[in-house]
């Protein structure tokens, strides 16, 4: 019995042969699936984090945003429904099938969120420029310092998390702060130009 236990332990995680077929270790199978479908398991399942809106300035209300910006609720629900169904009906022999089946939903969702965030940031910078001109010099300094503090916090938090998707979100928040600062420091630069490249996928 001791020999059997040792033999079982020594083969765990190694490539084994079942019914004449070579079975890859789980980690290798996942890596192969990610390469085949062009997205990672973490990316696919981090859609709820990606759905989060860019942070608005503290003094800016949501009602200030244009009403015609798509919030991506429809594509979010489509992706969520696909992943939920695939999880409930998962075939043990095809554990990564959802990466193929749900990828079209994921692509539509990512495209929508990218455009949404770009439009939100464009609106934020336009509103913020107008608001900034109403402040006196001490208040302007305080306002810029507040953006800088938030940016440093996001960068600090990003450097202290092991969650890859959370790290990306925090870094994106920091990037948005940097873009807001640049927009206020260069008020003559067109909003559209300063928004380019503001969102990474």
C-alpha cells in the first residue's frame, strides 16, 4: 500500500497515458487553449471588473455625462449569460469550450467598453476644463494635488496586488488621472487628441 501511495504521488502533474492517448497536465492544456483562442482564462472571466466605469471627478455628477453613451449593458448580459450556461453545462472532456463559444460575446463586450470609456473620459475632460476655470489659484493647486494623490495611490495599489486583472484596472485608473492632469495643463489641446490611446484592451 505504501508503494502505491508513493507511485501515485510521483505521477501527479506529470504527463500520463490513458487508453493509449497522452494526456497533458492541466496547466499545459490551459496554455494551449489560450494560445489557440487568443485570450486568457483570466481575461475572459474578468469581465465584471472590466465593466466598471472610469472614475469620475469627485465633484462631477453622473448626470453630467452625455445620455447617448452606451453603457454596454446588453453586451455584458450576453457575455454573462454565455459564461453562466457554459459553466453549468460544462463537458469534463472539454473544460475550455467556453473560450471558443463565448469569445464572440467577449470581443463585442471589449469593443463596447473601450468605446464607452473613451467617450466618458472625453466628457470628463471637457467638463473638468470648464470647472477648473471657475477656481481661484489656491483651489486649482489643491485640485491638481488631489488628482496626483489619486494617481499615486492607484500606482501603489497596482504594485502591491498579485491579481493580474485588478493590477490592469488600477493602472488604467492611474493612466486616466495622468490624462486628466495633462488635459488641464494643456487646455488648448483638442479633447479628442488628448483622448487617443487613453484606454487599453
